[in-house]
C-alpha cells in the first residue's frame, strides 16, 4: 500500500490494530469468511469509538484506522468490480 512517508507509522499501527481485532474475532466466534470477519471488526471498532470506551488519543488513532480501512475496502470493492 502506498502512503506518504510521514503516514507509514500510523498505517502500520492501524494495520496491526485491525489485524489483532480480526484475529480476536476469528478465535472467539464461529464467524467464517474473511469479509464477514472484517465487517465485524469494523463494527466492533466503531462501537468502541461511539461508546466512548477509548480516550481522546485512542479515538484519534481509531479515526485514522477507519479512514485507512475505508480506503482499503473501497480499493477491494473496485478490484472485485473489475
């Protein structure tokens, strides 16, 4: 994934957060399929932000995660449509 050099650390942190959440969901539920796990991960992260369980710093980080996730999902959907 291409990104500006100053965004690399945040992108890697975002990817790690999403990956950890997806692995947690995969291990703790009977959900099958990468796409479904990704959607559940996005919903869980959104719930955490909305529910106010995160501090302001974590909310800022989560916002960056959502922006990156939105870009990734949009790119994946475009590839599927091609």
